[in-house]
C-alpha cells in the first residue's frame, strides 16, 4: 500500500544558502547601533536598533522619547520607553550613530 505524501514524494530543501543582498548586509551592520528616528508627529526616538520587517517597522531597545521642537535640548527630560515598535509609515528620517557605544568596565560596575 502506497500513501500519498510518503517520504519518497517529499523533497527536502537542500538548497545552498544564498548570499545576503547589500541591503540586508547594511541592516545587519546596524544591529545594536544607536538610531535616532524622527516621526511624522515631531517626536524623536533614540534607541538601539534590534530589527525591522518588510513594512519598514523598526524595533528599538532602551528607547527614549523626546518631544518635538528644535534640535534636542539639554534641558528637555526624555521619557524612557524601553522596547518600542515604530511603525514604518510614521518614520520621517533615520540617523545612525557613526561610533558604536561601548561602555567601559567601570561603567558596568
């Protein structure tokens, strides 16, 4: 007795892994970097880039929110949000901190 969908009819996906596209490589290089995202309503979010999806939604960790206005002022107290999903349709600009932040051992202790 032969069953439909038996092991001989099932093919395994043994394709060789494909190389990442330049866009994926760039996104991978941004992982854990500090992003500054300006939103359509004027708010600015600053946090660590964790991931994105095909709709350009962005997940930020350790995120802080600054209300709109001119450049970020030193007197403005940010609101700590933590883990945030930013809808891609509300993102106006994204800035990447060029120097990744590494804390020293003294800062951890």
